[in-house]
C-alpha cells in the first residue's frame, strides 16, 4: 500500500503565543517567540509507525525531515522557503497521481481544509493533531493514536466513515466569535477510541441555567485569594459575568483573575509564566471546560496552557467544569499537552464541577 504523508510546518505556531491560529500570521507568531511544533508532533507519530508500506512525501519540513531512515519513503513533491496552502494542495494532487490509498497529514483545521479541497472523497485522510484549533472530525486523538489508526487501516481492521471538515473563520475567532461551518465530508479511517469527534455546541435554556449554577459555586470558592487562570468557553465566561469584573472576559482566550479583579486578558504562554513568576509562593489554579463531545481539556484551542504553565501551577490545582448535558454527551475526557509525563499525571479519574456544589467523577485519558 502507498501512503501519502505531509506536514504543514507552520501549523500550531500561533497557539502558545495566543494568536488562536497561524493563518497569515507566521511572522507575528515568530516575533512573539513561537517555535514550530508540527514537525515534532509528526516525529512522535512516525516513532510509533509499525507498517512496511511505501510512504510518498514532500521535501524537508513538509515531510522528509520527520521520517526515520528505517522507513521506506520517496519524495514526490519539493518546495522552497515557507510552505503555503498551495504547496499542501499541490502535494496532495501529486499523491493522487502516484496512486496513494491513504493520506496522512499533520496540522490543524486549515490544513485539513486544504487537504480535503485537493483530494475530496477520492481517498481516506487522517490527521495528526498539531494545529491551534482542531474542530474537524478527521483527526486522531494524538500522534500515537494516528500511528495506530494507520496500522489498523493497512491491516484492514479500521472502517472508513464520513467525517466533518470544519471551516472556522480565524479573524472572527480572534475577535472572540466562534463561527464554524462544515466545509465538507471527508472519508476517514475510524475507531471510536482513536479518532476524535467533531466539536459540538450545546445551547438551550437548561444549559444556561446549569452554567449559572456552576458559576455561582465558582464565585464562592474563588474568594480564597488564589490567582485563577480562566480558560476558554461559555461555561467559564459565565463565571466572569457573575463576578462582575468591570471588563468582559475573552470568550476564546485565557484570562487571569484574583480577588474578584481581572488582572490580565488574552494571555499567551509567556504572559502566563510571567504572571506566575510574579505570584511566586502564592497559590494559582486553572479553571477549564472540556470541548463539547470531543472531551479535550488540554491540547485543543488552549495551547497557552502549556506543559510549562501546568507544571508551575500543578495538576492538583486544575479545576474542570462542565454542565451535566455536556458530560452525558462526552464519554471520557482527553488530554494532549505535548508532554507524555504530564498527560500521565492528568490521566485517571477527575472530579468535574457540574452544578452548585456538585461534581461528577469522569475518566481522563491521555491522547
């Protein structure tokens, strides 16, 4: 079997620096100190590769650099400088010409959109998650999960299903507006534990009531003098509304609150680390809510809450909040911080605040 393999080298660079995406902002991400992460995520996948198929790939950072010499591969597309979406599309067309039967890509939703626009439904595709936001259902839950799903596909053990490729307006996303639509339906190898679900939005009167009860409880325990780092999402946003901070919390960013006051908005990794350094010796806690249906607590859309930040705060100071309906639609929670050691520490079972002074125990799995 021939397998196509490509990397979007700039994918995910905007995450830790708080840009909520990297489309058209590579220079800004670099200025803020971002480092490429897609290549390392791809290497993690390839380290677990346990098949003898021929890999057709791209030159340099778009593929070849991540492949160990132990794998059989052939470079069929070359690029120069910084790769673009056109490079991704053109590489996919070359793969089709070469007769690949599966296409593995490393990137985020933008990369998935480019791949799908080139191959449509001609061959199955599967993504190694490396972007800032990954709302599409064509991604494995982790690089290791991607390797396993490819192995099962080659062995004929994985079914192929239709999966949504989501198109998110990044400009709106940076304005704290989540505007998503289905770009198309790709064919994707699927196993329930290895492939993520598409993001779901839960909106109803009962949901709003549940968020308010969670927020009431949070406003009580947040009076303990700790620094609170507030993640993204409407559940966390409701807490900020009840606190009446005098200034609106970012809906899709990471903010910091202490003693009922908003200390900083839309913080990136470096901003969080500096804030924690300033608070040295004082307790800090992180409030997060899992992505609907996907179940990701860390590693999707909140890369500012990096392994370095979590290490400074301590996993014991992570508080997860979610409405009962969201929990009922989410079989288990997932973490994909980029650090195997940290993911291991977060795994097991966790109490999730789901109502006023109430919590549910939920299983947490590493990606």
